[in-house]
């Protein structure tokens, strides 16, 4: 079943190209015969390396090695998809030959999609030539277009005490340092878990502790800004109480705390310990140096376990304190919004009353205009000298018909009225338009002043709320007898 599934999965993979090299370390009873070499591996020599032919033939002296390790390396993987699911960085034929000839685990091809730290170790169930197979992998999603992570496949022969394998890692991983570390410990390669624990030790370097220290320092600055907890230098604090910046920093700090969660690595250490027990059950215990190395590696695993337990407690405390600050910030925001809503409601109420008063006055003026303007306009028109209605009584000596009021005349100079009225009307409308534009600019400036006033009001309200709700003076020194006793107890 494993062979069929392996073949099917390899056929479905996509191939990306990576630079390949090899590493061979052999230890003999005669230390002068020991061999420790790393060189580039060309595609034409790939099969020869797998089958130990040509330049890779065993040495002519015929001495059987006590222990050894043979690795195919891709230490500086660069392709963006090199750790993507269903991708391999060797040709399909080369990859299949490598797994079959070096007795690497078939099911490693099924783990191309795993994320985070992963470890697996088991026997291959070959009674004649038993092998212990190991898969150790850590890959992540792409960051800035680059894939991060590393992959390790090993197979240890109990008959020959030689470990074969395949190692790939990106430049951002510690694979280069781990391989140099392995070459420096060449005399100890008899233990198949040497390289996995070296990789684990680099992955659990002091950078994890430093990340948590930086997150805790960041947390103290946030506590100083939100709840006025005075545990930092004044110059390290926030210059202004910027809610957006503080909320963003809370999220970033939380993300940094979750970097390399210790629980995942604790499970890895547990699995590595289980795999070492499996190897120890079938290995030769007559060599004291192997026993000492095995005990040293177990002790190192126990050290990492205790270290991760401490980090886990440290992380838990940091996360709880972050949650407290987040809740306090949410309360501040809620109080601020409530206060602002009250202030805005009061402002809107005043504006509504002012608008009502203005509308009442305008309504009165409109009514008065509606009553008097038609009569005024008509009386003005008909009282002009352009019209003569002959409504007066007849004077002595004059023809009564001319003053009887039965006739009316319109002056031929009526056009002067329109010539003067139309330009004057246009001039008045233009003056009104100009003044209205000036008023609009004044209103725009007033709107800006109102916005700035709202900002100042927010700042003032925020300062008052912080003083009243978050100040240690009001929290601890409220004047009540229990609070005063508690303060004295803490100070003593």
C-alpha cells in the first residue's frame, strides 16, 4: 500500500529546481581513515551517489566504518514554491530513486502540506535489515513572496549503523548552521537523532526568549498608557494617548507573544523522546560512548522541556495582562463614546432650539411680506408719473370731459422704468450672490473650528476620564479605611 501511494503522490507533484550538494561522514576504528566531506552534487552524479558507484565507491582500504551519515543537501532553497504543498525540488525520477535506495520514509511525500513543527519516527518493519525512519519538518506560508522552513528525512540502518537522508532548508532557516554543527560533531553521528536535536536546538535558540522579553517590555508601555502603571522610564512611554496607535500595538504585541508557541515544541520533544526510546531498544549498548551520547541527548531534551514550560507560563501571564489592557481600553472607548454622545446630543438640542427660533422669525417675516408686498408693489407702479388716470374733479373754465376720470393715458417714456429697474435688480442680485459666497466661506471656516473644537473636547474628556477612572489615586487612595490599609500594607 505504501509503495502505491508513494508512486501516486510523486506523480502528482510539481518540480522546482534547487541547488544540490552532498555530505558524507564516516568514522572508522582507525581515526586516520575518518572522512568528512561536503561538495556540490551534479545531476549526472546523482545516481552514482545513491548507489555508491564511481567517485562514491567505498574506500579501497576495506575497513568497515563504525558509523556514518550520507546526506543529500539543499541548504539554500530559494524558489517561492519550494515548500508549497505537492511540490518537490528534485526530478520525480530522482526523488523516487532517492527514497527507495536510501530507504527513506515513503509517507514523507504526504507531509508536504503540513505546517508548523512536525516530527515522526518509526521502524520500516524489515526484519532482515531494519531501519529507523525519521521525518522532521517545519514549513510556513510565504512571507514577502518567500517560503520559509526546512525539511529532514532520515533512515538509520541498525546493521551498518549508517544514517542516510535528505535535508532541505531556506536561507531564513538555521539549516546551514545545523549542518556545520553536525560536521563539528562528526564523531557522534552514530546516533541517528543527533541531527534532529541539533536542528531543534537552533530552532529553540535564545531568539524565542528574546521575543517574549520584547513583548513583555511592549506590554509595560501599553500598561503605562492605558492604566497608568508606572513601570517604565518616562522617555519610553507614548507621547500622546492615541487610541488608534495603542489598539494597533495591542494587536502587534499579541502576535509577537504567539510567535513559536511552546506547546507545539513540547509535543515535538515528546515525540523525539519516544523515537529515541525506539532506537535505544534495538541498538548495541556495549559502546560506552554511545550510551553517554544518548544520555546527553536525553538530558538536553529534558532541559528544553523545562525551558519551554517556563516560557509557556511566561506567555500565559503576558496574554492575560494583554487581555486586561484590552478590556480596559474598550471600557475607556465606551465611556468616551458615551460622553461624546451626551455632548453631541446637548449641542444638537441647542442647534434645534436655535433653528426653531430662526424658523419662527422667518415665518413671521414671510407672513408680513405676503400681506403687504403685493399692495406695496402695485401702489408703487400705479403711482408713477407714467400713468394718468384722470380721476380729479373738473376745474372752472375747463372742459369737464377732460377731468371726469373717464379717460386714462400712459406716458411714452414708460421704457425708462425698465431700463433703470432691470440693471438695478441685477446689481442687487449680484451683490447678494457675492455676499452669500463670503458667508459660505465664513461658514466653512466655522465648520473647521467646530471640528477642531470636537477634537479638543475629546482630548479634554479623555483626560478627565483617565483621571477619574484609571488613576491610582482614585483606585487605591479613595479615602476608605480598607483602601488606606491596603496601600500601607503594599508600601511596607
